[in-house]
């Protein structure tokens, strides 16, 4: 019964969300279950965020995987972060936040071409002026110096 309720709530939220596909804006009520983890992330408490995200039920799985990747990457756990980004992108290849954060991971690993490829995908999906494109573009420029 609980699974049916969560599924219905998720389906209803799909029709009411104002987020772009795979947006990094986790303030929407449709992803309110991510609120506790988001607070940890804002406080740069990445280990706490990771632990909180592991137990969350009811959040869009692509968003949850993306944030797990982000919190793992910020702890220096690059291999784990990479797996989470891959899972997010397997669920939603157009997830802008996952493409951006994976691009930042690529930069930390010295994989400039992979980061540029992610930037190209972001631009293809949302335009060159969306927040994720701007953020990754700046990170690439900084890494190129």
C-alpha cells in the first residue's frame, strides 16, 4: 500500500513540477524529501548528506543518485562518486545536474575532454546559458589555466 501511495505521489508531482529535466534545483516541493540532505550539503557536511541520502525513500532516483555522487566527490571518494553519476545518467541521460557534477569530477581526475563532452551535452539539452552550462564552463576555464 505504501509503495502505491509513493508511486501516486511521484506521478502527480511529475505533472506539477516546474523543474527542468534533471535540474539541480532541489528546492521544489516535488523533491522535498531531499530537504534534510540538502541542508547538510549547504553546511558542507558531506558525510552526513551521503548517509542521509542513502536512506531516503520517495525521491526521484536520478536526483538521489546525483546528490550521492556530489557528496561522495566532495569527500574525495571519486570512484564512488563516478558510480553514482553513472547511475543517475543511466536513469536520465539528460540530467543536467549529473552531467555538470560528473564534468567537475572529470576535471578533478584530469579528464578535460570528458568534461568538455559533458558541457556539449548540457548545451544540447538546455542551451548555452543555463546554470549548469555556465558552472561547468567556468570550471573548465579555471582548470585550463
